[in-house]
C-alpha cells in the first residue's frame, strides 16, 4: 500500500492507502475520492480523470505517452505543464507521499 494525497479544488485534502499496481484513478474511485469521473474506466479515451501532479513529483513519474498527450489537449479544465491522466499513473512504493490536485471540473 502506498499513501497518495488528493487535494480537491476547494483545498480539502484526502489521503488514501492505494494498492500497488492499481492506477491512481482506480485508487481514487476505490476510496470515494470525488472529482475523478473516469468515464472510460481507465482505457485512456475520455480525459475525465485529469489531475495536476504536485511539481515535486512530476519528474518521478513515467513520461507522458503520445496517446495521453493527445487526450490532455482535450481536458475540461485548463491543461497545465503538470497535467496528467490519473488512469495512466501506476501506484508503486516509490510514489509514497505523492500529492495530486483535482481540477474543478472534468467535463
Ligand atoms: S479514465 Fe478515461 S482517460 Fe483516464
């Protein structure tokens, strides 16, 4: 289990113990974290699992794939340099303490 902290658009903070190997999106849904819609169920076609990764963590993640990059251009909330799709981030022990912000809208 790896501790991940989600920060909501109203600044509420919610930390969860995520199962290693799950996506960040699945960890959010499993723990009832609001604001991650994930319409496509993690198949990388909807962009409704958008998060902003805390700058301290962006370099520790795998690079953005071409498919993810294309989808990030269609997010409902503004795309920022630290935007990622949470379904494309795999939880692992090296990410213990990861902090991500949830945008104010996903559609
Ligand atoms: S859940 Fe659809 S792109 Fe991530």
